[in-house]
């Protein structure tokens, strides 16, 4: 930065571009981390982990968290949290299953009604945050318990149990299966269609974030809410919209799991909200908002899936998984802070 | 100067917050193409006055005219749409966002591609660069975060943004307060440039040298009242420096301290004699 009066020295733009631009991307840490994790398991458990079947396996696990993480990334860049999405996964799954098994609606109709429930819950989260001005952490922590409790109580009240199964015999299952649980054979392995949903969702989120006006608003909202409001960003509507996006992602994940396992379980989605936040933070998004990426969240979720399934292929007891994820979170935050500081200096 | 119509004028405005009188009978006017400095101590009512101008507060009594017409603003956005832009010292920019993204936040340029309305990054980057270079700041890369800019440059981006989006009145709340000499110079230079474009500038500062360098007229506030508006000729530099540095108060303070010292000396003298007496008594 200099203060010469000469203008239009366009050739100097290229000088800063290229490698440095790449190095200053928020998802760089997660990208590097994903490669390291992949290499690690490729070395310690090459047989299962490197096979197509192994790949399909950890991608499927990653996809569920990944879909949530992409939406949570948008919300966290906007400076808010959503701890209620795990419970919303259970809520909308139970709603879909009950509406079909108890009231005879075709599965796709039930799923659409469940989507409306989820969106209303997201809207309520957002509305409460905007109106009460309480931290979203508190509002959605309450949501975590309220939605989960509501799911368990209502399911037991209506069906007498906490699980609702046998969905594959219900009307509309075939259509729903081809949309949400399709197996796509590649080589000896079957890749689930949820992986495509994940990539599609991430693509849309990235497009919105980087290429549209709304994306600019999201960064502004998370960076400085008052400043954003002063220049005319519709802050309240934007926030509510972001909470509805995370609720939508919870519905999508719930529909995928309900159709894949042919049943709903009131305990499903437990801790998903925290794992999604971990994936987003590993992906380089700042906890304080204003900075981050949806692509980073994709890599964060990929790391989650590779570690979870990699440990199985390695033969390590799965009990160690949580230890690994927790430690990973700390390392990721430290690495990302380091990279971001360096990137800012490099850009000078 | 008095023949031109003021772009912004307030007549006898009062502003009370509960029982606190923040502004009492304040009148001032602002001409196109002038730099009007608003001077006064902390608590004099400068902030309340400019927040009234920018639509944050509504006056309790009195008239507010913009371009000769009485106006009432519901929000800062309202005032902004009329061309009254305010740059606050701390709320100017979002550090982690790029210069171009900051520049266009809330008024993003769009480019239609198929069914999509895209953020026009090319246009945003080019325009941010051009507008900044017009004020003598050469940005190599408009996509670098604002956090990498110096304080003066950040203020300049905020001012450039206001000017680019058609501000007719630019209200600057202590833009040079946190800046070093060189950086403050950058901002002052840009204030003069904005003025030469016909923009009316209200400039708040505690620094008499900054005020005198760029100001055309000076309105002085004290305890919610105006002491009047003066042109440069009516208010010699020494007089203004004296008023702004609080020379009167300082003189009064010096006087007071002297009295203290005097009485301390007396006391000290009294005590020492007491001690002497005690020593003399041998106790």
C-alpha cells in the first residue's frame, strides 16, 4: 500500500494474485488437514480405507454431517450459532414417519409437511434471536431440549414407542428412495446419492456466499452487525433466513436417514449440532463470524467421516473417536489462526 | 457566502433526554461546498447534534431543513437516501471483509447472468480502486481485507464510499482522532477534495490545527448551546487554539493550583514550626 497519486497500475494486481490468493483462502487449513488424514489412514489401514467400498463408506458418513455443516457455515459466518439442528433432525424424521404410518399419507407428502415444521422451527429460532437480542447460543440451546423433548413425547404419545419402522412398505417409498437413498454403483462399491446432495448443497452455498448480494450481506452481518444495518442491510430478515437454512439442512439429513434406514428414531441426530460446528471450525470459519467458507465446511465434514470410518478400518476401538475429534478441533483452530494471520500479513 | 442557499439548516432546535437537556436553542446552517467545523468540549452536544442531522435522533423542538424543505427522518438509512452520509470514527469498516466488499456493502453492484443476479466483483474491484486513487490512495488489490489498511486509509475508504454513493452532505465524526500526523493528512486532503466537488462537509475534531487547516466556518458548542458561527476571518487562529485547547480553563486551573501550593506552603511552614517546637521541648 502506497499513497502515490498514480492510478491504473493494473499490472500490479497480478503480482498479489495466484499463490498468495490461494494461501489466504479460509479453507486452506481444512484442505491440508483432509490430505494429512487421508494419507495417515492410507498408510495405517490401506486395505479397507483405500478401496472404493471404503471410500463410498466414509463419504456417506461425511455427507450427513457435511450437509448440516454447509448450512451451519453460512449461519456462523453470519455470526450466529444453531445448537438445535440435531434435535430438528429427530423432529422432522419422526414427523415424516408418524404422518405416514399413523395417518396414511404418502411418504413424500409427509416429508413436505415435515419440511414445513422444520422451517417453522428455524423461523422461530431466528425470530426469537432477533426479537429478544439474546445470544443465539442460548436460544438454540433451549431449542435443542425443546425440540428433542417434543419429539420423544409426541412420538411416544402417538405410537407408544420411540422408534417408528417399516417405512419401506409405505406408499411413496419408491419415489423417496430414488431421491434420497439411491445407490450408484461405481466399480465394486455403491455410492449413496446423499453424497451428491452434499456437493450440490455446498455448491449452492458457496455460490451464494461468494457471488451474490446476499453473500456479501452475510459477511457484513457477521463482521459488524451495526455497521451492516447502518448501510441498509436487512439484518433481521437475513438472520431469520439463515436459521431457516440450517433447519432446512436438518430436514434434508433427516429425510436421507429415514429413507435409508427405513425408520425414524427419536434419538437420531444426537450431538450432530456439535459435530457440525466442529466441521465448520475445522473448515476455517471464525467462531465470532464474518469470515469463513462453505467449502471449508465440506473438508471439515470429510475429515470427520474419514476419521470415524478410518478408525474402524484400522481396527482401533471406535470409543477413541471422540478423543480424536476433540483434539482435532483444538489443532484446527490453532492452525487456522496461524494461517489467517500470515495471510493478512502476506496481503499487505 | 451568505447569498448561497444552505443545503442543511437547523433553527432553534432543542433535544432533551428525559430531564437532561442535550441541545438548547441551537441554530446552524451548512452551505454547499464548505467545510464547517463543529467544535466543543466533550459533552458540549456535538454528538447529539450530528446524530440529529443523520437521522439517529429526532429533535424535541425546532426546525430541520434540508435543501430548504422541512424534513423528518425515521432512520439513518432515510437520511442516507437523501444524501446525508455520516462516517463514524469506529463504525466505519468491517476489517475482515475486502475493500471492495466493504465499499459496496448494502448497495452491491449486480450483473445478470442467465436467471441469476450476481455480485459484480469486476465492477466492484475496479470502482473501489478508481475511487480510492482519485483521492490519492493507490490500492494494489481491492480484494485485500480492510484490516490490512491503516486507520487513515480505512477512514478514507469510508469517505470515498459516501462520496461515490452521491452524498451531498458528509458528516465526519472525529475522523482524525486516532490517527498519526501523516495519516491525518491523508484524511484532511480528502476532505478538501470532497469540498471541491461541491459536497458540504461537517467536520468534528478536537484538534484546532486540523480544523483551521481545512475549515471555512466554525460553530462552537458549549454545554448544549452554540456560542455562534464564525468565519476564518472572524476567528484568528490563536483565538481558536486558545478556545479549543481550553486555555481559559487551563489558566483558571493554574491559578487554582497556585493557591493550593500557597496554602500547602503555609501548612508545611506551620507544621515544621510545630515540630521544631516539639523538638525544642525534647519530647
